[in-house]
């Protein structure tokens, strides 16, 4: 019984250690553009049937039934780390190539190897070919080319890109489309503010900003991290207390096993 209690407490300590690591990562990314906080999820382990009074049940003349038992758990295990895709604050930057999504959706990005990934980080740049790219140099997909100008570009909330010429004319340069998923929490986080499609996320749904449950694009703005520092600090304290209680459980079980060992010697 002592070994089971030790394993149970140890599983609780490991779970809270992982919880603290996830909370720490959230706090570390509190200023990361469009970062979505993680939440640790846990499951209880298998249960065992333990006799209520095994001594009396085996003693002649007693009325206790040997079938009387209780369920005793074996601890906890981490089950997953869930991304929480709540909207972050929209902050102005006055940079014409900073784009924030207000609502559902992701920008579609094509990496160097041709694979498609997704992001909500709209801090775009213009590369030497005049194409809109991410900070890592990955192309926005479908590809948008604005030429060699860095001024007079207007991006409407439905993703329409126009070049404002000096004579007042507007020249269409293309459109930005968004992608959404039925279960964005199932996306695989790759780092660099990028996500990849998985079976859990479902297939990407391509659409126009502002229509069919897609968010609108705001030019000259960026989406901030959705990490609430106060909430994360409270979670950190709670995890620390839980870790402390599990460590005290280990100490208590060790003392009980020592006392039982001394009784046997006596």
C-alpha cells in the first residue's frame, strides 16, 4: 500500500511540474505577437479494488465479507496541452503591412519547401521581389505582389489590396484570403507563430475576410498575446501548492512505512 501511495504522490508532482512549465511558457510569451496561451489537461489513472478490512475478513467468527472493497486511484497523468484561441487585444502600429485579424481565421503561409502552414501573426514585410512575407521570410499564400513601392498601399477589411497612385487612382494588387478550422485547438504548434493542420483540427476552410464567420482584417494593427498575467500567476501559485502537498504526501508515507517497519522489528 505504501508503494502505491508513493507512486500516486509522485505522479501528482510530475503533473504539477509539467503544469508549471506550461504556465512559464505562457508568461514568457506575454509579449509575443498573436501568441495563444496553452492549458494543461490531466486525467486520473486506473483504479484498484482494495479490501476494506482484510484482517477481519480472514479471521474466523467475523461477519465482514471478503468481497467488501473500495476503489483506490493510482494518481494522475497529463493528457494534453490545449491551445486557447481567445481573441487577443488589437494594438495600433501605424505600419501599413501590419495586419490583425479581428475574429476567426488564420493567414495561409507557404514555406520554402512548399508546405502550407498557418498563422495569426500579421507582421508582414516586403521582400526583394515585392512579395508579402512573414518575419521569417515565408510567402503569404495566395501570393501577393505589391511591386517596389512601400507606401500608398491600402488593405481593406475584406482583404482587398489596392495601390493608391499620386493622381488618385486605385490599382488592384490582389486579395488576402483567410483560413479557418472547425477545431483550431487541434492545430499543431510549430513555433515561429506557425501552426500545422492535423486530423484533430480538420481540413482548412478558405474564405473571404468578413464573410461566412471569418474575421475582418485591420491594417496598421497587430494582435497581442491573449495571456492574462494575473490569471497565470494565480495558476502558478495553485500548481506550487499542489506540488507542495504531494511532496508532503511522500514524506508522510515514508514516515508511516518507517513506523510499520519498526513495529515488525518489535
